C-alpha cells in the first residue's frame, strides 16, 4: 500500500510504535510544550515536500524472509563455501536499502551498539590485511559482511510485535532442514546420503555433523519456547510436536558439544523466563515422548553402527520413523491439554505450592545422588577436564559410545596452538584467517586443522584483544537485551537458543558455517528488537543516507568477492577435470576481480604447468608466494616448478613453515633432486 504523506521539514515524522501500532503525524501543526521551568516554547511545523512510503505487512514478510533465508543457506552446504557468501549478503543488504528508502526506521540503543560493534569487528578484520595475509583477511571480511547484512536487515526490518513471527519462521526452517536430514537416516533406500568423512554421523545438508547438531539443538530450544509461550494453541501444538524430530536428529549427529549446548540453553531459559513454572511444566510434560524416541534410536544398531547393511538400516529406520511420528502426535495432544490443566491447577494455591515443593525436592535429590556417585563439584570439574583433554578412545564403529565420552578430540591442543600464535603477536594478532598457517607451523602432530574449534580463541590469535573485544561486545549485547525483555512472549526460547549458539561456538567452528551463525544472529536480532520498547532513536535523514551508502558499498564489495570466488571455484573444478584451458581462463578472470589472490596465481601456474608452459608457470608461482608468503603449499609448489638454488630455497622455506607435514618427506623420498 502506498501512502502520500507530508512530513516535517525540520525534524521529520517520527513513528511512535506501542504494542505494534504506529501513530502517524501527517499535518502541519503548531504546538506549545511545557518546559521544566513552567515556560512554554512554541514549535512551528511547516508542510514539506511529500514523499512516497510503502507499508509492508511485517509479520508475514519477516516470517517468509526468515524462513527462506535459513533454508536457502542450509541447503547451500551450510553456506560454508565462499561462493555462497556474496549472493546471500547482497540480498540482505538490498533489503536494508529498500527498507531505509521507503520506511522510517527507529532503533533501540542496544541495537545501535550491537550493530556498531559487529560492523567494527568486520572493519578490523579487513584492516588486518595490512599486517596479515590480504587474501585470507578479505575472505574473512566477505563472510562477516554476510553476518552484518543479516543482522542489520533483521533489526531495521523487524518491529517489536513481529518478533514471535520471526522466531516461528526460524523454528520452522530448522525443523524442515532437520526433517530432511532425518529422512536420509530413516529411509536410506530412498534418501541415502553417504559422507565418508562424517563416519555415519548425520551431517547433510549442512555438511558438518557438529554443525547440524547445534542447529537441531537451537531449533529444539525455540520449539520449547514456542510450545510454552506461543500465542496460539495450534502454534504451541506444532512446536511441541516437532521436538521428537529435532532431538532425534540431534542424536544421530552424535555431537557431544551440541548436547552440552542444549543443556546450557535450557538452563538459561529457566533462569530468564518470567514464567519458570510454566516452562518447567512443559519441559517435563513433553520429555517422555522425546525420551521414547531416543531410546528406540539408541536400540537401533543398524542406525548407529558402522557397516550396517542397507536392508537392516531400512528396517530399523522405518520402525523409528513410526515411533517419531507417534511421539510427535502425542506431544501435540499433550500441548493442547496442558493449558486446561494449568488453568485448573493455578486456581488452587495449595496444589501449586505442593507442585513447586516437589520439583525443588526432586532437583535436590538428583544433585545429591550425583555428588554421592561422582564426588564434590571440584572433583566433578577435575574429572571432566581430564576426560576432555584425553585423546578419544577407539569406538570400533559403536557410535552410541561416542555420546557418553567426554574427550575433546584434540581441542585442547588446538587451543594451545591458538594461544601460542597470540603470544607471537599479542597486539594485533596474526591476521584474519591465518590460524591454519599458525597450526601448520606449530602443530605437535601431522594432522590438518583449518580452524581452532573455538571462535573466541581463534579471534584472539588472529585479531588480538581489539578484535576479540569487538566480537564479544557484539555478541554479549543481545544477552543484555534478552534479560531486559524477559517478560516479552517467547523471548525465553530465543534467549536459550542464542546461549546455546554462543556456548557451542566456543568449542567448534560454527562461525565458519553461516547456516548456524545466521540462526544465532536472527535469535539475537529478536532479543534486541524485543528490548526496544518505546525508547527508540529515529534515524535522521543524514544517518539513513549514510547507512544506505554503507550498505551499497558493502554490497558492491560482496559482488566483487562473489565473482572472484566463483571464478576461482570453477577454475579449480576445471583443473581437476583436466580442462586446463578453461582453468587458466577462470584463473585470469579471478585475478581481474581479486588481484591479491595467491590461490588464483597458483591455479594459473598449475594450469600452465599442466600444458608444459615452463616459462610462465614459475612466474605465477612466484607471484603466489609473494601474495601469501606464509602458506607452505605455495612454497612447495614453487620448489616443484623451479630448479637449482631457487628450488632448494623454496623447499627449505616450505619445511620451515610446515616442519611436521608428511608431504615434503614423501617428496624427498620419491625424488633424487635433493639429498
């Protein structure tokens, strides 16, 4: 709907939003305002040039956009590859521009602070190209641009009354993705997806089992919040019915960290929810059906052991599918009956007090049993740490045993390397995206790691205290907003989901998986907008113009990155297929759009080397080394491309940057070029 409005030439029209309604001032008026001293000051409002304004249905629009964004990113391999970042970032930033052009926008102070901190973090990552590796810093900035665009779009496009619609859309999207993932396990004869790297752990469509695990955990926490505080009976029933599906998906990822994140989220929900008793009641009432589905999944050997036949997997999968469906139906019926029971029980004060006393007594008994069997809290913490630091045991294909093992799978070693890298550059860090190079140089064992499996330690090692401070500021402000808005409906579910995301990001590389981070940031946006209230800052015309210009500039940066990344990816695929001419052509296109790219120079050099062009290939390898002198693979490629003293120096540099890598030793043992 298009409205023709006149607005104040001096200050503009400010939309007052209370309870989801706007009051619009569109006529010239003269008013007197009482000051604190009792005098009256007169403000004259004069008519100004009219402008066009588009009114959008917030709830439906936000819901559809949120659902589409999460599903699209999830089915793009979780958004892991650089070719996905630019396209999604451009869409988000375009939405920001459209909203600011046609609609007056007001933001809360917490929103302004969070957006400023995240934007500052992106700028600091981009600046690290001056002391780090330009290509890696620009790639990291390209991914962060997607996060900035998503958070800005959610904040400027969301009104307070539409927060439940956004959370419902995110929950629905996560449920759809997890439903597809679970189908691949329950109906392998129709939906079979095999990933040898995952080792029979559920990972598709995100491509990473731990990422899918926390993805399902976030969806389960949102479902709990919607089931207990949803605005409609149908919505509460559907959210409750989704819990068996979401938790069963989480189970088949065999992700210990995701279960810990789920527990942390539930604890956070119990802490912040203004109706704790209602939340606890819903969790207890909905848990039995979920537990039945988990027990059947645990006792389905063909679904949780390596080497099962297709026939056995299909039989166990079909049985579990029926159990999950019945559990979903049961939970839906339980949700429908809970409100009537709560109304009757709430009228009896003595019954309510007895119920609370029973819950407290049961909790104390459980803690007492835990401490008697395990020991004091200090003993429990000590045992947990030693189990986490220990190497993972051999499971022999028994994936059920993985869930009950607390080994961190080498994370302590990765964190120590991150700390050592930080100690080398305690002020600025080593530069965005350089942890892999630090690992290759400092690793105690010859296995490959790209990320530190901790967002916070990796940020400290790469961007120093300034980068970590900006990141923590951006991520902690939504927590403050969630506490302030704890009485707002469904906020407890969003708060729990966001806490689960933050906890899991501390022990894994969720930041590099945009599908997971996008869900976390949408929950953060919901918390920020829910805390907005009536105290807002109307964006002036000049601020809006500045934000629009920044969004357009960031979108242009994303387009450049998208073209360069796409050309590089196509060139890599062409080279692997033996199409060297096309690979060289794509490499040159990538260099036109990203002249700083060491990988584009390497691709061009390898393409030339494949057709016997020994004149230009070494020059491109030298340019690749000059663009990223800390990448041992580029030095190694230069050593193999050249000969004589230059080759010897390149090989020595490669061994210095990767002293424990087996590739160089195998190369030396297979050739007589070097002693």
